[in-house]
């Protein structure tokens, strides 16, 4: 019987819980107040025996809802992991006995704390249902790769090698991308001494002969609708025909464009055909067809070439790049070697600022260049004069003098600009001439690439400088659109070897997304979570806050303006739930109600007891672990505090605050992650949304005639082991100062 | 006896640092069975010892928490700690791994209550803090750090046979302390292997002119990282080891042992960004009184991170000197290290005195190239080459090159796919 719920509580008396607390009272609290139908104590609940006891009750007694009162929900996770039941943890160890001194005068308040956590856990459990997949999904193993350059081709071959069918959508008439026009590439294998063949033709041949890969040339993505596991993609071809594909997950590998140096006065790029970009040099080298490279102006064999590095990069100037390609010096070395190979004893000089040849391969390649008598000059180029010959004027930074050199050909190291479609969240362009120091990344493409049929825009959001990622250190593949992964120079500038590795990683994420979507399991970071948001339609006012505030653009609207959740696009942070003013959005095991019940079932002592209550809503990813670590360090937390972990502070409903204040809580502390440009929120915008909404709490406090300092929002990091408890203790002092809430009765 | 259930469709991941964890989790979250073998008593590797990441200046434990939660919740993943792969035989799709497991003397009954640590008296240098200045100690029964996963105590083999060991045993109410535990060697099957044994800091003692072994106030960048961490040996205060004096005037020497024929041939890629980040520690600790001077050959901030370099360069409290420092001597009156060398931009000689010198030592592969327990193609620098000859063994992270965290994670994700390709082929033929 699916509807038959059976609630069971289990109280661990190990780790000092039994010594510090009255377990009999705890059990009574769970049964009487918490309405657990059965309640058992165990002296070591996490032991195989204790766990077996719970498993037996689930199997034999039909227990569907389990309340475990023991250690933190972060401890013994593997032991307390039961499939097919709703589970909650009352934190009596890290949450109570480890943060309270073991003295007689504290016994009473410590016990009260523990009893409250049990009441809260039981109340939460009562309003939970067992999460199960929605059934909306089915397994679709097709992977779509947008872009047929080295990154896209590699992603396709790698996904296909794992057994997944792939569709490559390529805008041009041929596969190969930039690399198809390259003479050679930077070596990807030891001994890292000479440029190597690009291998592009072999890759194209491998794709042509791979029966799992379908190539759509002269094609673009006209529309992408749906979600991971059920994307419906319309492919438009140049000829006007269109094709509809069912896709499980998407890899965007649309590469880069080279920066156009025309507007940079110093380099005089437009003044002479013999001043070329590094990309153009590849074409000259390829056109030389094994003979000497000739200069474009008159076809003379090049006898001297100057490579000017770092052109328009690392710049604070508007219209230039604030970052660097990172690979420009390796490219220059490779190209200087072309001249050593094809043009006899051609003079090759690389004028650099900081030479960037990192890693083992990079440094080996640099040494190989020195052995080939390529000259490296630390220089700041000040101008290039054109005339009968080119004259590069520069300051030699080692000799500390202004000087110049003549060259037949000058090669400019221009940077790579990501071909990311338009950023859905780009600020509208300011029309007036502002004092804005903010520089804009040069936009190369304003056309949509994915044409997502999403409420929040057509393409992957940018993070910085036009790169389309969201957590580039720990989780580099995470974009803000679930099941769509960026690969190659779209994420950061990179060379072919790195792009190939990157493509394999993106293919990994794509097949994983397809598999998990097929099972209704969440994607990163709540991987495997089966709960998903649903809403009570009759209560919904179509206000659209959830569809607008979802950090992942997961929610669409139907024709009447009701939300459509697309759970395979959802990361389960609950920001939609926090956004909803009418509290109609919920997850099976996490809802406005599950938290509200916890708030309401904490006992509020009468005013004359002089025992305040402080509600703490703590992000479970950072603030809560910080509090756990504080407990391990023996840092004290005020006995009036009651901590409730939340999936993300962005899921905080304003109603929790209002209800808590109305129920007589004396202070409320909200702990979320750092927001802003260097945000640390795992759900990108959750903590920012929370801060924005809580800005309105002042009105609530005012209407209740309460002091504004009763509610505080803090950014708390996982390392705030001393600070997080202090913030709670500070609130206790505040309450001491301003007095108890008048809302106790 | 440790039991591991594994088949030719299992993926073995060697090394549980950020790369190994990533590879293991990505594969496990795609439904593959994974066994992760980690030498330390906990996963997370060297990132657990970093205070902040560049360029966001955020905390490594933040991402670690997510990864550890992923690990705790995934039944496809088996983690063996204090374990080392000593041999791999066979071929792609059919490997047999031999794994040596050192005794932890604490079994999985451990609740992490800490009673054993309270009972034990003996103290040892804390390797988690690189034993910084000999001041950082841990007990003979210990949890390596507060976020250690598994959250299970370790008993130092040095106390076995002493009264302390008995005290630990006596203090444990849960029969978790097992003093009879022995080293064991187990064998199991695997279809593919991800090799993610990571890096270690280059031994600074070998750079003789810098006197790391002679001068207390010459430390390494990994030690400085611990010093800046509020959970570290000085509680986050930048105090120099010799006399506990506030270290306000700090020199950073780049390429200490890197890009050098006498030491590491390669560029370790991360040290420039690490130093740029560490100038923030100096700035944050002392404000305008904190001065950082960076001695460098080239500043390699690399691609997207270059804007971080530009922002540090704009800080008037940070100076850059293009120079390979020739030698360090100590001013015996005050313990200050004195740097000697020539500024190559203008060829000026200098003899500059600082409170503290931080050597930006590079990364060398953890496994010596002569002692890989498996036949694998390794380059001159000791990193694993992406060679088809490696069969079903794929390098991830710093076993393949000197990489920062984002590149290591990226590369490990790709390695996971390549391992999956092999086991999927096995599944295709077996299933």
C-alpha cells in the first residue's frame, strides 16, 4: 500500500549521547510529541547490528519513515542509507552534546535542545513523502555535438567509443574547424621537440567510418526544446530542409574566433599585408606546400620573421581582451620552427613579455626552440613601421633600451575569443557615455547557437569574459543549463591537446547526464536525488517568480503562465520554492511545510522562563559543515539556538521567517554562501536570491513592530569554524540586549 | 580480511586526490562500479591542505564537501584508504591489481567520537601541516583533519606495543580499536585503471643555495599555505618559524627547483598563480604594512587567470623582480634571510633582506618514474604519456602533467570516460 505510512524513531545513545542526555525522555518526546509509531534506543545505532534493526523494521514491519536521532547528517551516511524510505536525522551529537558544556547547570538546557531536535525531526518526517522519480524521463542515449572542430570531433569519437550514438551539427561545409587550416600542431607527445601533424584528416576519416556518428554539415540548431533525456532539436540546413532529432544530452563545442587586431594602433596590422596574425601564418605555411614560406606582399621568401606576442591581450583597454590565450607562446615557437624547417636559416625572433610554456611538454618545447636557434627577446613592442621593409620598434626589457629590428614578416599573437552565443543575463547595453570601467569582451557572435526554447534565454550563460561555465575550479564542466556541456575554447583558451582532453571530459558528463536523466536522478551537485519540484496548480497565481529566479533556467511557462518544471533540467536547490510567495512549490522530502513544521514544533518557552529561541537556517553545503567542525573542535553554541539545514539559502521561504517571528522566536540567523562575482554558492544564484528577498524582511519586522536586528543574513564559508558559532552567539547577545520577543503566549 | 567485490567491468582508480576522486565519482555516477585506492588515511589529497584556491580565493574544503558527499552517497564506489597498488597484471579489460593495505588499527566501528585521541598521550609531528617548524603536533591516535573522509581515527604504528595503544583500546566503547590488525595484501579484478597518483612538492633541501635546511625563515609555498590557514599550526597568523615574529616583509622565489637542469626540467604551471594568491594572504594579514616581493623568470598566470595577475600587479604592496635568486644567507643578528642576485631588467645587483622567504617549489610526480608498479609510458619528467601502449590504463591529473585544480579535474573527467569505454566494451562482450 503506497499510502500507508509508518513512522519509526531510532535513538542512538552512543558517543556520550546516553550519558549526557536522558534517553528515556528523548524516546518519550519522539513517541508522544513526535508521534512516532515505534521508537527504539540503541547503544551504537551505526553498528551493523543497529543498522540491521532498522532494516528489519523496514522489511518486516512496513516502516516507511525513519527518524534517526544520533550524529550529524554528514556522519555515518553510508550506514544510515536505506532505499525506498523517507529519512531524517536529528543531530544530537554535533548539534547538541558537543557544543554544550558538560556541567550540571547546563543539563536542563542541553536536554531541551535535544528534545527540540527530536520534535523537529519527527515533525519534518511527518510532512515528508518518499522521493521517487517522476516517470517523465526515459533513457535517450543520443548525444548531440554542436561544432565539428577538433573539440567536437573528439567529443563525438569519445562518446561513440563508449557506445553512444552521436549527431555532429556543423555550420560549415566540412569538419575540421580551425585546425583543418593548420600546417602542423603543437606536439602532444614526448619528446615535445617538433611540430606534429594535426591528425585532422584521420579524425574526419574515423568519423566518416563510424556508424554511431551522424554528421550534419551546413547545419545549425534552429531550436532546442525539452530537457536532458528528452531534448527535441530542430536542425536547419543551408538548403532550407530541416530535421528533428531526439537527444539525451548536448555538448557545445563551438570553439573560438581569433581576435581582430585592426583597431590596435601599435601594430599597424592594416597597413601591410606582411603583418599577419598567427592564424593567418598557418595558411601561409600550408600554402607553401613544403617549400619556403613567402611573404604576402611580393612573394619573396621570408628570411627574417618577428613574432610579436601578447597582442591585445591582458589588457585593461576597452575592446581588448582582459585575459590571455595561454598558448600563444607555444604557437609562436611552433611557427618559428616552421621557418627553421622550410626557410633555411631564417632569422626568427619571438618578442615576449612573460613566456608561457608551462608543464613538461611546454618547457621541453621551449628548450627545443632554443636548440634550433630561435631568438627570444623580452620586449615591449611600441610600434611597427611599414615601408620597403617592416621595422619593429620595441623596448628591450633586459638591456633596458629602445631599439628596433627589421623583418620580412611580422606575426601577431592574437588571442582567442570564445564563440559562446548571447548571454541570457547580459546587462542591456548602456546608451549614454558612462564612466563605466567595466570593459566588454569583444563579441564575435550575437547569433544564438542553441536556440534553447527556455524561459531564460536561448544560450548558455556566461561566467566571465564570455566563457560559459559556472564553477571553473572544482566543477569545470558545470554550466547553468543542465545536460548541456561546453567543451574546448568555449570554456577557456586552449590548444588542440587540451581541447581533445576537454572534449573527452565533456563527453563523460554528457553520457552521465543522459543516463541519470533516464532514471529521473538529479545531476550535479545533488547527484542521484530523486525528489523534484511540483506545484499545487490551484494555488498558483502565475506570478512567474519561480520561472524567473531559477538559477538554471529549468522552468518554462505554459501558455497560461503556469510553471513547467522540466525536472531533468532541475538541480533540486529549491530556489523556486523560496521564490514562491504563495508556497505552492514542494519536493517530496523538502518543502515549505517540512521546514515550517520544524519551526513550529520547537517548543517556545513562556516569557517568564527567560529562555529565548534563535532559529538558524544554515546552508547544508557550507554553513552546516562549518558548524559540525565547530562541534568537533568543542566550540560552544548558545543553548537557545535551533539549527535547520536548508538545501540552499535560496530555498528559504519568507513565510518561514514570518511564521517563526509570529511563533515567538526571538532571533533568526540565516547562513548562506558568498554571493557576487566570485560566488561560492553551489547553485550559483541561490544565496544572492536569498539576500535579495531577505532585504524585504525589514517590512515584515516593522509590521510586527519588532526590532530589525532580530533577523540577520550572513555569508558563511565552510571554513568559518569559529565564526559561524559566534554569529549565533552574537544573536543571543542581541536578544539579551533588546529583550525577548513579545510574541510568546 | 578486506573484501572487494570487483570484476572485469570494475574501474580501478589509483589515488584519491582531487583527480582520482573526480574520476571515481564521474564513473560511479554513470553507474559503473569503482574501487578507489588511496595511500593516505583519507581522500582529498593535497587540496585538503590548501587554504584557498586561486583565482577566486575560495576554500578547497567547499568543493571537497560536495565531493565527499557524492562519495558517501554512492553505492557504486568502494574506497580503500591506507592502501597502495603494488602491481597490475593483465591487459585492457582484464587486469588483476595487487593492493597492499596498511593497518589503521581502527575498524569501521569507529564513530569518530575521539575518545581514543583523548586517552593517548604520545604526540608526533603533524604531517598534515608538513610538521611546520616542528611546532605542529598531533596525537598518536588522530583524525587527520576535521573533514577527513572516512571520518575514522588512525592509530600511529609507532604507539603499537606501548601503553598508549592499550589506552586507546581501553577508551573505545565500540570495539573499533583493533591492535592486532596486520598489513594485508589483496588482489582483485579490474577492466580499466585510472592512474591518479598526483604530485609532491619538490624537496627544497636539494636547492642548496637557498638554505631551506639551514635557515628557519626559509619555508616552502605548501608550508606557507598551512600557515595562512586558521586551522593550521599558527592559527592562521603569518609568524616566522625562528622566533614567532610577525612576517610582514615576505619574498617569494619562483621556479625554486623548476625549469632547472639541476632539478626539475619542467615548469610546474601552478607556482606563479599560487604565489600571486599568497600575496593576498600577506595583504590580508597586515594591510599596507605587508609587503610581498616576487622574484621570477616569467610570470605564468595562464589564460583566464591573467586578470588575477593584473590585479596583483596593481597592488603597490607587491613588487616583481625578474631574477633567478643566486643565493640566500642569513643575517645572524635578526634571523632575516638575505637574498643575493642580479635583477636582469637593468642588471642591478641586489642584497635584500626579508622577514620570511617562501620558496615556490614545483610539483614532481608522486611516483618515481623508475618504480611504477605497472608497465606504462612515462616521459623524461616522470609524467605519464597519453600513449596507446598504456592499454586500459589512463593517467589523470598531475600524474600526467603539472596541472592546477581545474585542469586536473577536467583531465580526470576525460580519463573516467576512457575507462568507461573499456568496461563498456567488456560488458558488450560479456553481457
